[in-house]
C-alpha cells in the first residue's frame, strides 16, 4: 500500500508535472527558435532496442527526457515527413487532462463532458461540409473511421441483413488506385477479399478517373458483384490531390450508391475561405472522415466521422429492425452505440479546447499557411533544372524527384538521397512510388516552416545527389 500511496501522491504529481511542462516548453522553444538542430536522431531498430533495454533512469524526468530525445521532433520546422501535425500546446494540455481524468467512454455517465463536447464539436463543424442535418462521432483514427463508415454503408445499402444473417452476395466499393491502403484493409476486414475493392485508375493529375466509373460498375455487375458505394479521397495520401468529389457524388446519387469521402488529411480545407473550393462536393457525401491529428493541430489520434443523415450514424452497429422500430432509442449521448470503441480516450476535449479558445479561424489559418507553403515549394522546384515535380500540388503535400541522366538509376538515386537525409537527421522527408518512379515527398505540417527551410532542404537534396554520384 505504501507503494501505491507513493504512485498517487498529488505533490509528487504536481512537482513532476511542472518539470515536465518546463521541459516540453523548452523543447518547443528550441524547435521553433532555431531550426539548425536535428529533427531526428535516427538509430536502427535493433540498436534502439539495445539502448532502451540497457538504459537506467535516475528519475522520471530523466526518463521523460530520453523519450523526447529519442523521438522525432514533429514541432521542428524541418520536419516535413508524414502527415502528423505538430500539436498546438493547448490541445496537448487538453489531452493531458483527459489522460488523468480518464473519463471517456461508451456511456454518458462515465463521460459527461467529453460526450457532450463530442456532439458540440460535430454540430459546430458539420455545416462546413454542407450538412444541414447530420451527426457524427469522434473516434481513434482515420483507419477506424473509414472502417466504421464502410460497415455503416454495408448495413444500409446491402440488399440483405448482413449484420444479423451474414452475407450471401458479393459486394464491393469502388475507390481510386491512389486511395489510402486502409480502405483496402477495411474491405478485407469485412470479409470481401480481392473482389471487394475495385480500383479506379487515375488521370495524369492523380485524380480518380470518374469517366471510368460507369464501365467499371457495369463490369462488376456482369461478374455478379454488387457495388455498394464509392470512396473519394480528399486528398490522396501520396500526392495530396483531391478527387473530383462533385462528379463522384453525382454518380452515387444517380445510382443509389453510398458516397464516403476519406478527407482524413484535407477535410479541414473546408474551414479555409481560400481553399474550401477543394472540398466542394462534400455536401453530396453520406459520410466523411476528417482527422484532427493531421490538419487541425490536435494530438493523435483524433478523428471525426460525419454523417449527412443523422440517423445513419446510428446504423453502423445496429440491427436493421432495431433502428427502424425505435428512433427514441438513439440516445446521442451514449456514444458506445455508434463507435467501434467501448472505452474511449477523451478525444473531443482536445478539439474543443482550440475551437473554444481560438475560434474556427485557427483551423483555416493553419490550412492556408501550410497549403500556401506547398504551392511556394512547387514554384521553387520549377526553377530547378535537376528536379521534376510530380504534379502541381492541391495541398501541402509535394512530390518531386531528382532526374539523373541515366533514367534507369533514377529510383536508386532518389532512394539513396532520402536514406542519407534520414541518417543525417537535419531534415525529415519521405518517399513514395508514383507510376513506378520513386519520388521524394514532403508534407509541410509545420506552419513555421520557412522559405529558407525549404531552400536549405532542396540544397541538401542536391548536395547529397552530387556526393552520391561523384562516388559512382
Ligand atoms: C487519406 C488518408 N486516409 C486515412 C489515413 C489513415 O489515418 P490514421 O492514421 O488516422 O488511421 C491516412 C493516413 O495518412 C490518410 O492519409
């Protein structure tokens, strides 16, 4: 018992908490004031394992410090890798409060504040996607939200009662070849296998070819497959290009299909006056996934799943007859009826902390700043004779590659450049494969990334290229 008293001692918590906040504030300051430090101190996984297995910590602060030092610095302006936001400190504090209170969950009495704020967040944001009615949930990640939406679509659109009786027909969703892999995974989780996902080719801009929807739909029907819906990407992960949502939505309406939009990355463009044209067509969607931990400065994982028809939000895990009979059973406040999770982290409080303190404008300003930087970087690339831009960006995701005179070596060289940059740790960029070509890829997630940071990163790419090719 003495040990447990020590574990829960409020004064120890107070003292360590103050020290931790001081350490994190110093870290934030160091990242934002001087971008010359390392973004990542990359170690091979086995080396890292040995380090942690042998490290002894003198105090909790020593341990916290090592965790920080051995983690990638997302707040560093030269972090330009995967689509993970540098959390706004206030949203992180809301997360920390939620971790101690631990009052999230399936049932209202266990989560009064977070469940009520869940409704408030969804209600305040849904109209930006053109939903006048509408409802939704907040869940742990885009992957889970997309799966939830597809299960709901199946419950509503399948001509048989799959939830209760299993399925006898073959079903599929159509989705762009460039869509995030979690859509493919969701379909397989539902047991539909290879035939459950029909990949629609993209045009030279990497947008879904909506002109092919009709023929692909017909081909599937001829093979005995019932298409239940189409998933649009807003935008796709690799290139950051938005599908033509209006065209997909209209097709779905004409053919009675479910229209889901995976707007995990770019849904928040709806909050920007400058970029909200990109989310045009959302008003036609039946469901939309929006990650707050990508373009809304909220810590991972915090994802909103909106439904245009509020009743649909209750149909994911409900027996058909049950939701038809008893609308009063809907109970918006008992979120466990609608989310995959039972116990849930307090997610809504992180979004509401920003919404309440800074207003909706803060999300628009974040999107504007990051998307503008994407466009500026693309212009910089156009002036570089050695560089090829994959596609003019819609967003803050930009793909480019170094063109080597021997085309057959291009992929190896671009891969080697990216590896060397990772090993050096002064910048963090990633890579992707487009039309079998390796491209370097950046997502400008930090609104404090400067033009100089982008110029220096390009210089680093070119210098690394020269070093690598001089050796060969
Ligand atoms: C378009 C898109 N959808 C879904 C996901 C998966 O989201 P999460 O990592 O929140 O599960 C990602 C992640 O990058 C994404 O880019």
